[in-house]
C-alpha cells in the first residue's frame, strides 16, 4: 500500500471532522448502562464527557503547532492511531479508572478537525477555502444528530461496548484512508520549534486574528447556551415531553446544515467579512423575533424554536468564512491558529454552559435563555464589524494617494 503524495480529497477531511464529533456524543445514550456495568455512580461515568472536553482543548493547542512543525500527515496519522488504540482498551477494560484514562486519550482524534481546516487552507486562497470548509463543517451538523441515534441502537442490540468497537473500526478505516489519500499539504514546515515560536508573537498581536477568533467563539457559544438552557425552558414553560424536545432541539442544527451548504455554494463569490456579517445579522434577527413573540404573549413552542432556526442558519453562514479568516492571518501558522481558536471556543463554551445554568431559571424562563443567547450573537456581530473596520483601514493605507 503506497503512501499518498497528493492532497486529500474533501471526503477524507469530512470523515475526520465527523469522527471528532462522533467521539464526543455517540455513546451518550449508554452512560446509565455503563454506570451499572462498572458498578459506579453516574457522576463518575459522566467524567467521560467532562474529561474529554478538557483534554481536547489542550490537545488543540498541541496538535496545531506540531502540524506546522512536522507536517499535517504525520500528526493526523498519529492522532488516529492513538484514538484507535485507546478505543480498543475501552472495549476490554473492566476498571472504570482505566476506562476514563483511555477515554481521555481518545481526544487525540480532535486533531482531525483542526488539521483538516489547515489542510484546506494550505491548498486554497481564503474565499475558496471558506467554500470548502462550508461543506466539511456540514459533518459537524450531521454527526450530532445521527451519532446518539446510532449509538443507542448499538447499545440496545449489542451492549455499550459496541460503541467503542465502532470507534476502533472507524479509526482503522480512517488510518487506511489517510495513508492512501492524505498527502502532505504543509509544503513549508517550520525548521525548528524555536523558530516557529518566534513567529508566534505576530499571531498573538494580530487584531484581525482575535477579531475572527472572538467572533467564532461567541457564535459557537450561542449553540452551547441553547443546548444548556432550552431543555429547562421547554419542560417548565412549554410542558414539552422528552420526545418532543428531542425533535425540536434538532431545528437549530438543521439551520446550521443549510447555512453551511449555502457557504459552500456562495462563499467564493463574496468577501469573508460579507459572509460573516450576513450570518451574524441573521442570527441576531432570529433571537430578536423570538423575544418579540414572547413579549406579546405568544408563549408557544414555535415562538421559541421556530425563529432559532435562524441562529443555526447564521452560524452556518458565518463559521466557514470565520475559520478561513483565522487560518489566513498567518498561513505558515495555520495549524497553530486553528488549534488556538478551537481551544478558545471550547473554553468559552465551558464558561457559557456554567453561566447559562446559573442565569436561566424557572422564573425567567425563555427571557433568560434568549437574552444570554442575544449577548453572544451581539458580541459576535461586534467582533465581525471590527474585522471589517480593520479591512477597510488596511485598504485605505495601501490605496494610492
């Protein structure tokens, strides 16, 4: 089997991106059964989620710079290998602490998301990269919807360990696919880590990078707020059943899929800031419509979930171009930029999840949820307008007098 020498196909990058999401949520329906099998408390088993999220933020900061130094291909192959071996240990262990340790090691697959974006930016200019990223990030919408459903079926018919057998099988398949299809795209790797780190201050001092990064983190944070607060509002205020809640929770994801598809189709035709700002306007509009409906006394399920489809649509329009902008600030540090921005988004999401749990109560209901979401979307809009201001200032500075 010959090693790939050509850039990866888009389908390979879609698989790697989807695996990074599936590794988080596919086995969630099995948590209760796992607690019984390991003879431990549910709260201990739930560390398989909290610990995983914590380690992925750290790994993003490591994997990105490593791919800038050693290349995208070896880091991805290494990450997939660690993920596969860790999955196998999780299949066979009977000790909860061994399971949790290797469950955390599965976080190595997060390199698939960050480095896939870097691979795209290595090959294409910013606007075309945004288009390609739009198609790739559709996997990040499909995987959360289908993953738990598939994982629940595996558990029902074969037991919870079948989820980790599936992870291991996916890991083997991804390794073979990367070996034959993922040629190196980083044609100018850093000569040494010290030389690479000396270039970091330029990235950290870049106001454009932080504008994009804050925009992306707060846009993604809106989704974390929704996931945390919507169940409380749905049950206490709207009296929804779990089945109904599960259906309506998917509405914001369907909007994200549509927005990502539109980004894939049209991002090449417009400036990055045009796509980003249009998405931010759409997202803010959705929340304002929902607030208006509740303000006039329309406390109905459609008043909450209907307009919030626009939040998902707005994020789908925004995030591909935002990610392309992050990777384009300093292309030689694309992997590092992707890792840093991803770690920022995860950390901010963790803070927002905690904040939402404290702010959204049975008393303030939908208003508490919607105002926290509005604070996020408004911040992301301000950040995108700041990037637009920097672009216009740069154009004026180079324009002939």
